[in-house]
């Protein structure tokens, strides 16, 4: 397929897509066709004879990687099975599959998710004799992550976590497991310790592209620096850097400029998403930030509806207003529910909105609730599969040892743990010792239960060898352990709950069936599926929720767009968040970037609500509008009553009151 790049791209996009030699920095404003540029740039490289296998494109979510791959396939009309488009973490897994043995792990390692990781941290704290009544495993986990990613060291370890950390690291290796930070950190260690490995990857991936570059952490930047020579293209927008809390460092754009002084820089400033009204508001707000590259977005969509501000009496009235107006606009403008986005600063604001949507029969989805893969019944089945794939995985072995109940309860696990300590071995190895060594003092009945459990795992370990019928094998496992009977016994007074949980297990099995039958799936093995699940659970949930209003945090809405956007709870202390204000001025700039991201999600209409009073700790508290609202020019705003917009005099009076609040 011959592509006419001039016809498909504007002048800045064309220059960005056809500059494939040397370092390139693309500053891509909101809605400026960033994905389009990456798509056509990839197609252009292929047109110029660059082999698929020499191109590496990295982004942050599975959804973004999948969309990028599909768009390149669509534009080129080719299958592109040798093109590497993936998340940073997925790419880290690929490297470790080939190289981790250099660091002393075996190649069938497990990836621990947050639940498994927290359990292991607790176990390690007990192991080193830490006082458990004063121990917060989640806090320890954040500290461990900061240490692993180079954001902290142990110099000021007031909590005394360093000893637990070293035990945790040793336990991960003993269980042949890694955590998510290791998926970036261990490839770095491979490349820095074994230069020949690094050179092999450099020789292969001669053309590298990084999407959402402002969201990269210092470690991801380090990995990219080790991998790339000069044909490196990074695409980002410093105005949309909103993830510092998870390690993102928007100053990586400055680092890139220092490390590649000969770079070319192109700014994409034409926004094809929003009306000029919405863009003028966004530009006015973000100009109050000092640490940014100056740019003004422009739009061919002249004019557009004014931005509407509504000040409900309470959060209950706020929810009712948003639900009612969604239904009104949907009917009047003939929109679908999935063309509406309701954006909030924190998940704590969802309850009243959800209640209002339910009452008004507005279908919605919440981005953020309990992940399907975090439900207990799903984790139980996955834990079995993880142990079958990696018998040394103690966290999951302990989880399933007595699920369903089989006589290996807490006391038995404590005795087994003693054996594991005495012989410095894993829990599975301890079980094998108890099974075969009758000189070890152990209750005979428990010994028989352990023997049955190990035999079950050994049988299914053989069953799962090979690449066929993965879903049938999982169904056989679920039937063999009588998981349905277990659910009934655990929910004796609520058969509906047991049925619902078992339907979730059925849904899991059906999902495996679809996955293994996908013709593009070249490795339908248990290991591949488990690693995919770990990455999906971490990165995002790709669920089909078309036809539903999207109720989401602003963080989760980044990269998305809607015809109509509501920003709810736009009050001082919520946005900017009170905690950000306490932590310093730099965080106020990030909060402003967050508000900018929220504004630029809207295509046609933007409505903002700021309650006069909101309940906090069961008590109604007076609220003031967000100071960011005062940064939007008055001429772009329309203050509305519940049913109708304010008169000009009323609007002027309301605006005077807002300014008065911030002039005190």
C-alpha cells in the first residue's frame, strides 16, 4: 500500500513522521494527533526499508500498545508480526525471559502482583522479627519501590525497613519471582553488568520510539539510554505530566536535551479535538505554570459552546444535576452515553455520583473499582496456575494449600515453615521432605494431606505441559479440586453469592479459551498467559463498556476524549488537592497540569461543578471554588442555575464573588 504522507499529515506532523535518522524530540500538545504521527512514522520507516525487527515502540498501557499496533497494521495493510510495540514492563519481561539466568534466576520466573508482594513483605517482616503491630506493609512496599527505582536510599531509614527489604529481595530470588519494579530494574542490571547483552539488543533495535515520554521514570529513561544509540524519537507533552507520585519525571525532557544536544525538536500545536473556547481556557490555565515549554494550542473548530459552571448546594444535588443534564444533552444532541465523561480528582467522590446515576437509570462504569483479577475466586484459580508454572512460588503455594480445605491449615503451615527454615528451603521443598522423611515429627494425617496436595500439583504440572487446550485443562483443575463445592461451603447462607463467584471463574476460563484461539497468539502457553495477566492487572483493564458514561479520575482519563465532559468537585482542597498544597509549590504546578488534562478531554462541551457545601467526616463544610477557575477568562464562562443559565448581571455578580475569595 503506497501512502501519501503529505495528504494525510499537516506540515509539523509530516516533518515528525519523515525524520527517522538521528535523535528527535516531538512535543505533542493535547489532541494534536500524536498517535497518528507515531503510526505514520512507523509506516514511513517500513517504506524506507527498515526491517520490522529493528523497530521498537514503547508506551505505558496495554491498551495504548494494542491501539498503536492495530493502527500501524491498518495503515500499512501488513500483519507486522516482527514489529515490537509494547509497554515498558512487557518489554522488560521479554528481556528477562532471555537474560534472567545471567542474574541467577530460572527463566520460568513468576511476576508478583501487589497482593502477592504485600503478603511476601509481611512474611519477611515476621522473619526478621519486626514488631507486626506497628508494621504497615503498604507503606513498606512504597519505600521498597522508591529504593528500587532510585528515588530514595537507606540513609534516613527511620522506619527500620532496610533489614526487611534485604530479606524480601532474597525471598524473591529464592522463590524464583520478581516484582514490577524488577521488570525495569533487572534488565538495567543485565545491560550494565553484561555489555555484550546490551550490544545485542542495540544491534537489533536500531530505531526506538518512546510514547508519553513525560511519564517516564528515571529508571525507564536509564533503560532507554542503555538501549539506544542515536536513532531515538521521544514524544511527549510536559503540560500533561501528572504522574510524579508513581515515579514519572517530566524533567526527562530536559535530560534528553542534555544527552542528545544534536537533537531535532518539532512541536505539534494544532489540536483537532476541542473547540477554540475549550482550548483558550486550557491555554489560559496552563500559562500560569513556570516549568514548561511555551506553546499555544490552536484549533480549526472555531467557537463552540461556552464553558458552563454550576454551584450546587451539596454533593447530592451535584450528582442529581450531572445525571439529569447528561440525559438532557443525550436526548437533545442525539449522543450515546459513552460520549460523556465525568471526571473527578479522587475516587472518594464517586459514591454520590453513582447513587445519582443509579436513581436516574444512567448506565455508567467506574474506572478504578475492584479489578476482575483481584477477586478472591479468580486469585484462587490463578494461584493454582502460578504454582503449577513455578513450584517454588511460596506466596501462592501458601494461598492455595488449604483452598479448598484439605487439612493443611495455619498450624500445619507453621510447622512446614519451621522445616523450611531448618533446611533453608522453599515451602514446596519442605512439603516434599515431610512427605518422604518419616523421621521428621509430623502428624500422620497432615502428612497424608500434604502428599495428596503435592500429587495433585504434580499431576497438573504434567497436564499443563504443551501448548494446547489450556482452557480445558483449567476447567479440569477447577472440577478436580471441586471449587464449586468449596464456594457453596464458604457461602452456606448465600447460594447466589456462590453462583456469582463461580460465574466469574467460568468467565475466566472462557477468556483463556478466546485468548488461546487468537490466531495472532504465537505462544498460547501457561507461562505466557500468566505473564499477560500480571501485566494486564498492573497496567489497565480493557473492558467493553460501550454505551456507558465513564466516571473516572482525571489521572485515569488521560489519553481519552469525550464529546461532553463534566469536571465534578472543582473546589479548593479537592483540585488542587489539599495534600498537594501542603507538600509544596511544585505540586501545585502538577495539580494545574491535572486540571489542564481534564479540560482538554472535552471535544464540544465542558461543564464544571463546584459545591457550596460538601460533607466531610459526616459534617457539612462550606466550600470555595478551585482557584484554577479564576485563571479561565470570564468571557469563556457561563454561570448556570439548575435549569437555566444566569443572566449577565447574575453572572457578573457571581464572578465578582469568586475573585473576592482569592483577593483576600
